[in-house]
């Protein structure tokens, strides 16, 4: 029988990790457990695979023990400190949706969480797991990119801070080192954007993996001029597509169809989608560009 451990503190976690160095860490398990059922783990995954957990120890997913992080309270906290908001890696998507702090400061993240999976997945799944799965289609990733999230990584005797854009290396591959966990996410609280937009296109309206998605935050003047902008696309490359060139191209312009049309060539140049069972690369490239026009409707709702 496979062993499962449920540490209650970080000290308990490190003790278990060093006693069972081949163990796999996980949080909600919505990715790990599904893959176990569908693929029987294949017993051949590489050590770079962290199975959607906020930690990385080993990855023989067939028989090694499991360590669940969901009962470690400090990994489930949300709080504000020194102009930053901290989100523990084991905070569930449902809890983020209920958080007044997240609603007030990060509407773009709330928009993405509302269309992430089913209620059951949102109740079990964690933001740390969504990050560490490192899927180009991860719904929380484009919003976290435009919010310039910084990740706190911990081991038993050290911690380090890594911008999210440097944390994800390739699909399923992150910068986590052996015996490290994703402790939490830090985001600047007052970012002074008044337009927050997230949209994804899937094969159906609900419970769909993104064929392409767009997160955007803009600051519009009273006259409707774009004073600042950040954009990030999901499912449009091996990792989230984020281009400062596109951000800068719209600054100083009005939020109009004509202005948005001017950056379509830059978007289609920046993205590098693939053909797969859900959509062709050509379709993804077209959708990635067209999604930006949905900002016109969001812009109409901005109250200065």
C-alpha cells in the first residue's frame, strides 16, 4: 500500500522529507491524481516533473510515498504587509474567490479564477499547484504575470525570491530545486490599474482548458488614453507570452479599435502556439490577436 503523509507544520514536513527522500509532494491533487488514474503514471516521468505540487522532491509517481501539504497552516494564509499581499501556496482557488483582499486589489485574478475548472476543482485545487504544474494553459498564470508576482521559495535552511516569469522554464518544468517548496506568492497591492480583463477561449463555455487566453491590466485616463498597460497570453506558446514591446506600443493611445488593430502584428509575432487535439496553431494565433478587442467592452465599464 502506498504511504501518504500529512504534516501539520514545516518542521514536520522537513522531517518527513528527509526520512522519505523519494516522496512526491502535492497540495490539492487535482492534477496529480487525475494523471495517476488516466496514465497509471507510466512509471517513467522525469525528475523535473513536480506533478502540480508546490514542492519538488522526486518523481517516481508509481510507488513512492506522497506528502500532502494541505494541512500546513502557514501555506494557507492570505495577508497584507508592507504594500504587498501574500498568498500561501496551498490557498485554494475557492478561498481566493471569497477573499475581500484579493477582490479589492486583483480583479484580473478573480476573473480568471471564476472560469477555472469546476466548483469541485476550485475547492480542492491550489494556486501553488496551478503555478507548479507549469501548464501554458494554467488559468492563474497570465493574471499573475501581468501583476508581476514574485514567488517565495523555501528549503529547510534558506529562502529565495523568484519572479514568476523566471520560475517557469518550459511546460511542466520549473526552477524548483531538490528539497524546495513554493512557500507563497507576493504581489504589490496598489498597482493603480482601473481596467482588469481576463478571457479565455475553449471548446465549450464551461470546464474547458484554454485554447487561448488573455490577461490584461490597463490604466486609462479620464479621456480614455492608455497611460500604462500589461498583457499576457496563455496557451499561445510553451509558457505564458509576455511582451514589453506590446505593452509599450499602446501607451499614449486611446483605447479604440484602431489603436488595438495596430498591435495585432506584434501579438502574432510574439506568440508561438502549437497544433494539438484542441486547436491548430493557426487558429490559436488568430484568436490570441482577436482577444485584445474584448478590451473595448471592458473599457466602457471603467469608472474613473
